[in-house]
C-alpha cells in the first residue's frame, strides 16, 4: 500500500505533468491562432473571401481546442485530487484585483464595465481556498461574455456573520429556471448560452462547484432571463480570516 | 495589406520559442515598431549592450532561466534598471503577477489568452504614455 509520502510525490508528479502537458499542447495551438489572426487581418496581403471564411473556421476551432484543453486539464486535476491538502491562506482582495486587471482586455472587447465592491470598506480577507483564482476567473469571464455591451459585471466581497460572501453579477442574457438546476453538471450548456457564445466546454461551472465544495463552501445561482444572473459563493468562517 | 514600415520605437523581446517570437515581431513591425527577438538570456543581455530599448517584452518561462531572474538582473544593473518591462506567461498565476509587479514590471500579459491585436494595444498603451 502506498504511504502518505508516496501519494504526495505522485500528486506532485501528476500536477507537474498536467502543467507541462498543458503548456506543451497550448503552445502550438496558440501559434496557429496568432498566425491565422495575421492572415485574417490582412497583415500579410489580401485574402480571398472563400479562403478567409475557411480560415476563420479554422481559427474558431483552434480557439475552441485551447479552451477545451484548459477545462479538461482542470477537470482531470479535480478527479484525482488528494484529500485534506494543506492550503495556505491567500489575500482574496489582492487576487480579485489582479484578475480584474487581467480581464480588462476581455471586458473592453465585450464593451462591459467591471465593478468591484468590498463591504465593509477596508475589509481584509485571508482565505484558505485552493484554486480561488480559478474560480473567480471563471465566474468573472462568464459575467463578461454573457453580458451585454454597455452593461456592468459586478464582483462583490462581503463580510457576513460567520461567513464571507463572494457574488458575481451580470446584466446579461440570464438562465432559464429549468437550466439553472443543470448548470453545475458536467458538459451542460444552456441553449441561449450556446447561441450567445458558441465556444464553451460546459465544464467551467462544474469545475467551479467542485472547488467550492472542496472548501466546504456553498455556491448558488439566481437569474432572470434577459435581466441577468448572480452567482453567490459563501465561505464558512473557519476557511476565512476576516 | 502590408503597411509601409517606418522607423519607430525599439522593442526587445526575450522569447525562446522561435515561432512565437517570429509572429510577434512580424506584427509589431507592421505596426511600425523596430523589434529584435533574443532567444537566449545571453543574447538578450548582449543586445542590451548595443542599445537600450523603449520597451522589453519578457517571457517568464524560459529554458535556461526564469524571466524573474532576468528581471532581477535588469533591476540590479544601474544602466538597465529603469527600463520598461512587460512580462508575459502562459501561466497567469496571481503569485507570478504579484512577483513581477514587485520587480517593477509595468504589465503582466497572459500568453495563451492574448491576441496579437491586444498585444499591440498594450504595447501602444505603455509606449504612448
């Protein structure tokens, strides 16, 4: 039987493999994407309409492959995660600010404004939540992509009695009540989400929920079609120093 | 259509992936920048001896050293320490971003998410300041 240390070593080897594999597969796909971008932009000379249309399809599929690799690797990492891993405390506010900075370009592309609210002001939130960054990135990028131009994606961190609440709100297409129940399952994508943005893997929210469950937290969704959606995560006091 | 190249601001890039360096150089040159790509840390510091760039694009995942070590070396050198450096990586981890910021990087870009158009926008944003 494998000892605790052996399991730890295996976990480290697996994580390292996933990271290297992810990097190695993504690199050529990324270079394909960039070269296609130049061709389609006409940077290298005029391109006929039929060729352009065909290459646009290739570019779309390449982007999809990149996103799928990200999601599959995250989902694979979930399936083999060790138990009771010691997670160091991280500064939630600092991480969120970093993500907002990173998403600035995406938000601009979709014409969406990002708003970050901290309550009470001056709140310090050190949390023990493995993959917190991944969770926030996932929710915020959804709030941008499924939003509408000129609208806001709002991220809010609140201290409540005995817990910390993180909510991410958009003013976008919304989710039908029947779809809300299936939202956190593997490979689920709502019809209106597929029409709005065709490239998702249907794994993002599954991954988010798995991480939040791992923290001993809770995630819920409230939404009205064509009004917007809010995802709320509550983290118990024992996981957060606030 | 290929735009007429003009002599512009000088960007030095440290990138050990030939293909990635080539496509970025091509795009930035079309936009009017003068670009050199060093594929090794030694070549990079050699290039810095020939002339100081207006901007450095620095990959964090290099084969011989990490981009952080390169950035630390830049900051330790009195002739180089004020250079503007944008770092980029295909692993956009918060701790990397924070470390780069502490070392005076003016921006942190995610290599696997950014398009060439966005790269040009970011370069322009910093160089037009």
